[in-house]
């Protein structure tokens, strides 16, 4: 039995957005202890996977934007975890990974083989 990659990505995108929506409804927009950041992280992750699934395939700009969204997702998740633990989030954690991921992809990932390996 073979798994269909596009179908799996669609299920991943749908489940990510549904989880974010469920968190929004469950907390009625009154997030505490990092749950709002975690919900935003889920939205960024779903948007990143949606960019990967674009009909044009892994274009350099699309892949760079998706990678930046994934980095933003991970930054938001780390920030939510720190918030939950009662610790402040360093400013560089909010913006540093996003800029680094985008710049690395724009500058260094020009070959299709490299983009497929990294993505």
C-alpha cells in the first residue's frame, strides 16, 4: 500500500487549522499562559504546508516563504512554552529564526535538489 503525499499534506493542513480553530473556540479568544501564541503557531504551520502544496511546485520564493513560516511557527511555540513556564521570551527568539531561514533559502537554495532535500 502506498500513501499519497498530497492527500497526507491536505489532511495535515486541515487538522492543523482545525486544531487552531478548536483552541480559539475553546478559549473564546481569552488566551492565557501562551495558548494564544500556540494557536498562532498552528496557523503559521498550516499556512507553511499550504504554500508547499501550491500547484506550481517548490518554487524558490514559495519554499523560502514556507520555511520562514515554519521558523515563525517554531519561534511562537518556544515563546508559548516559555510564557507557560513564566519566563520572558528573548526578543531575538521572535525574529531571528525567521530572518535566518528566509535568507538561507533565498541565497543558498537555488538548486532543485537542495530545495527538495531541505524541504
